[in-house]
C-alpha cells in the first residue's frame, strides 16, 4: 500500500493529462511554455492550435508538429496510470502549490512529480549536501546538524544519495522533523537500492519530488540537473564534505548563481573530503559549527515562521556526550562510560584497541556493552568492527 499525498493537486484528471502530454514534448523549455500559457490560456487550447499558429507564437517546427499531432498522449496516459498506482501527483509551474522560490531560478522545471506532504513545497528549507563516501566525522556532522536544523523547524532538503544525503534525511526523520528528497529518477524508483526503507519513510512522513517522469532510471547525467532544484527550493545550502569538483560543489555553485546562502563545515586540511567545504569557506561561504549559525542567518520572517510552527531554535551546539554515571545500563554503566571515553566522534576505534585498553573486562562483556550502547544510539559501528561515538 502506497502513501497518498497529504495535500492534493488542484488539477482535474483532464488538466493533468494535458500537462503530462505537454511535459513529454521534447524541445520545450519551461520559459517558453509559460509564455505560451500566457497566450493560449491552457494546455487544452494549445493542443487544439494549428501548427502555423504555434510557429507564429515562437514554437520551433519540431515541437509545434508534436503538439499539433498529440503524439505524446499515449505516454501521458501511461504516466497517469503509474502516478495513480504509486500515490503521486503532478504539480505544474502554474499551480499555487509550486514552490515560489523555485519559480525564481533561471530554468525551473515545468512540472514536479510528488509523493508525500505537498505542504513541504512551500516550507522554509535548508539543503544539506555532501560526498557519497563521507568520513566518520562527516557522518557525525551531517547527523547532528541535519537533526538540529530539522528540530529548529526547517525542512531538510537533499538528494537521498549515499553518504551525507542519507544521513541528513535520516537525522531529520529521527527527530520528527521535515525532510524532502529530490530524486534524479522517477519518484517511483528506488535509488540507491539500499535506501528502499528510507524512500518509503520519506514518501510517508516527508516529501519526495522529481522533474523526471515516473519510471525514469537514475542516469548519471540526471543528478547535476536535479541539483538546481535542491538549491533552488532552499534558503541556503550547507556543504558538509565533498571533493573540490564534487556534486556538492556543483550544488554550491548553483546556489550562488541563484542568490542563495552557502554554508560549509570546516574539516581536516589533510582530508580530501574536506577540500570542497574548506575552499568554499575561503571563497566566502559562511563557516558553520552549529545549527544556530544557520538559524541566525535566516531572514527574520523565516525565523518567525519556524518558531511559530513549533521549531526549537535554541540549539546549543555542544558536542558533549552523556554525563558520566547517567547511562541506563545498570551494573554495566561504568564499563559503558569507559568505552565512551575511549572513542571519539571523528575517528573510528577498532574493537581490538578497546579490548587492549580495558584488560580488566572480558571480550564478551565489552562486546555486550558495545551492543547496548549501539541500541541507545550512543555508538555507531562501522565496517571492519570499528566504532565511533555518536555526536
């Protein structure tokens, strides 16, 4: 059973069909379609217009013939059926639900396919982006800042890619916050495959959107295209980790071109994953160490809105873990404190190192308490039996 959107499109089925058919005409950009709608009022009128009149209105010969022939309606019906099956709706450029911020960019998408809470299309948002291969430090930062920004009332936008994107989405959901995933494929496609559960959770509790039709595969060239939507819907873009010429750097550059704020988390100068954000800071991006650094930069009306809607913008930014002696582990609390003291947030510790420095405890005791700490969310296990402390 697929979750239906918690807000509905204002299109009738006939309107939706005509918009889908128009969306599938090759060679028509959004700006040209907007101009055509100003002249012809609706897609229905446009599809009834002779080729000569379309060409006189500035439509190139190829697209004009495609419109007049109605050759895309069979595919539009197929799209409509797929949307119904997956609980997706179509939001057009002229729809009141269409994000106002996205309309302002140079090349906004003509339509958005959406699953989930359409109210998030207009909710104040921050994009959190970064590398698909983060360091433990990058993951900890993405989880901490993503969760804190969501708790402050902001919609966390990202691309649901591996690594930083996934961490930001999960962190927002974990605190009961808002999150939007912008896909580089159809909203009915799961990419990457390991994010199937996250995909469904976002469609149920947040919002999934794409400009690509239902069933569209995740081609590599789609991801730079979708990045303009990630930045375009946001008040600003936070780059956590990424190489100098990575996808997150592309998103940051798009954000600058769109007049959005760019934020970056500083990192180790010897880590290639930190070259991107460190360079952005050198070029003028705002350095971020806590969520409050971003909240303080938001426009006053945005801060008032997220506070009114229940956001808690009093993030302290402390990296401190639980106080000693307060772990709910009963007789294992002392060992739990010792293990947490031996681990850090930004570098993994191998289990052999933990066994070696806690010789008064057996390996079975240490493994059991590590498991309990992991269940409490205080510790995260990495591949190779390595552990990091949760931030």
